[in-house]
C-alpha cells in the first residue's frame, strides 16, 4: 500500500496541474478577447469624435460664415456616413445616437446655412452622439 501512494500523488498532481492550466488558459483567452474588443471600441470612438468635430465645423462654417467651401454639405454627408459606419463597432446607445444624427442631418442639411433652428438641431444631435461616445469610453473594462 505504501508503494502505490506515490503513484496516486503523481496522478493527482498531474490532474490538478491540467485543471489549473486549462483554467489559466481559458482566463487568458477571455481576457485577450475583452482587451481586443475594448481596443476596437476605443479606436472607433476616437475616430467618431474626430468626425463629429469636423461635421460640427462644417455646420458652423455653413451657417455662421456662409462658407460654401468649408461648409459644403457633401463633405457633411461623407462625415455622417462614416460616423454611422464606425458606430457599428460601438455599444447600442451610440449606434442609436449615430442613426438619429443621420436622420437629423437628412432633415436639415439643405437649410442649415440659412436656418438657425436647422443648424442647432444638427449641433444638438452631434452633442448627443458625442455624449454617447464618451459614455462608451468611460464604461470600457
């Protein structure tokens, strides 16, 4: 009986070593996935924030400066499209905010140069989008 005990200890040690190795490996894989997801969201968020700022510049240039070059609505459409595309990588509230921004832009882009309410509606939608993006950044693990 005494001679079989070292074999049992060896087997138990091997089994527990495998269990701990699998648990450690599983945690490591999970952590890497979360880190990669956070990196993707972070990259998308910063790109969206840049596009939001540039779209805001377009609105202000069109409305306050009557600058048809800097305030060109075609450039705005590109920005809105890019914001909506990048928002697909973000949490649902940011996606909804980007979709709402696109709707507000569709309704107001043609008159934003002359109509104060149209310009402010777009700026308010931009502010809501910016706020949702910031919130998504704050909640990253």
